């Protein structure tokens, strides 16, 4: 891996790719949303369902920003465009956003129907897709 100095061609935040700086936010939000869904099912305390809904919203907003930055980086860097794993990782990221959006719609319902079992399944599927995308992102970074 070679050192890439700061460049105006590449969107950066603190000398890191903007995508790399933004992508942890939705990752954490979606994992925490799964956790709060599990806590809601266990306790039936409506606070956990509200936390899930807010975490999904923040994860979606930050995920869209990360997707914009990732698309810009993909279009600006020829070396990335030539690697199939970059396209697969980007597609998985978009799939995670679609799943999270659907999950957010499910969480907009009232009480118990917002989480059990459809919302929990969508939270779990979103986290699985995000984990696979993160693994591919690490492969992409260190290859």
C-alpha cells in the first residue's frame, strides 16, 4: 500500500477519504438499532422503539452522505473503478440503505407492531449486509 498525499482530486476529511470518515456513523446506528429492537422485544418499553426509530433516521441521513462521498470517490479514482469488489461493496451499501429505509417505515407504526418481528428481521438483515460491506471495504483498503 502506498502513501497517497492530500490531493484536490479526492474528497477528503482530515486527509482520509470522505467516505471512510462518514461510513462508521450509519454502521454504528444500524447495529444500535438492532440492539434497541432486541431490548424493546424483551422489555416492551416504548422508549427502546423510539430509540430504534431515531437511530434508523440518523443512520439513513449519514448513510446517504456516505453514499454520495463514496460515489464521488469511485468516479474520481480510476483504480477503484477498475476493481469489481468496489462495485460490490457500493451495491451492498445501497442495499443496506434500502433495507434501513424499509425498516424505518416499519418502525413508524405504533408500538409492538413496529418492531416484532418484521422490524427485527429488517434490522438483522441490515446489520448483516453492513457487516459484509464493511469486510469488503477492508479488503478494498488493504489490497
